[in-house]
């Protein structure tokens, strides 16, 4: 049986870290994009990471960052994986010497085969909906736009919640699922019951 990995993104509170981990999340995401309502300072992020137990991956999300900004984050926060959501090139993502994933904002006309080939050292490609701003928009995209045989570990995101995640996984069979707004009571405030229901929906798809 393939087990779909789960990342809960946009955490801002210690209690939400505990809720995600206790429900079975494989990774937690911290947003280092100042315009986002889920933005956390490096100091706050370091506090959140200290609450993460072993074998749960800590991920830092960036959007078109200055290199010095990422380097300062890495000095302050023990991140294990970097996630780039802007227009970063392969070289810009790879320069920090950490594993990284690249987000594609999916809409009609995007060439995902070309996108994957242009980021060859990414450990995964995250597929998100094309919305104003970057991430956390609560919008799904047309999953039929995902071509077969990309040969990459795909992470599905964009408008997922407990009500649609089972169908999403059964239709697309991604390596992992990434959720933010779909488990919130308000922007940046996660809901423990919604997290638990979401993860149950993932497990139902894996059966």
C-alpha cells in the first residue's frame, strides 16, 4: 500500500503544531513571505520548530526571496526542507545546499513536463492552484491538467479539505498532500478537528 504523506502548512501557533503532529502529519510548513497572513518571523518560527518531535519534517516556504533572507532563515530556524513558490530558477533554489521543492501554479496552458525538466534537482514538485497571491487561496485546480508519467514525486495542493481530499488522492495519486486554508478556522489559525478529519480523509484514500 502506498501511504500518502501529509504536510500541514502555514502554522503560526504552538498548539497547532501539536495538533498537526498528534493527528499524524509528516511535515509542518512555516511561511516566510511577509505579505501572507500566515507569515511568521524567524524568531517565532524557531519557537515553533522546537515543538516539533523527531521524524517530522520542518519546511520553510519562500516566495522570490533575496538570498540573504533565506540564509538568515537557515541561521535562525533549523529547517530541513525549502519550498519555493515564486518564479525562482533552478539555480536560485539550489544555491542553499538544502533539499527543496518547487511549486507550480497550475492553470490551462501550463506545460508541467517542461516545468519539471527546468527544475531537475528539486526533490518534489508541488502543484497548486493559480490564484492571486501565492498559496493558501482555498481554490482547487483542474486535476485533469496533470499529465501521466511526469516521473517526479508530486505534491498536490490547492483548495483541499476533508471533503475533497479522498477523491483528490484517488484521482491523482500524488506522493504527498499539502494543506493550509482547508484546515483553518481563520487565516493562520488551524483547527484541530479539521486537521484530524483531513488526515482521516487521506488515510481513507490510501486503503
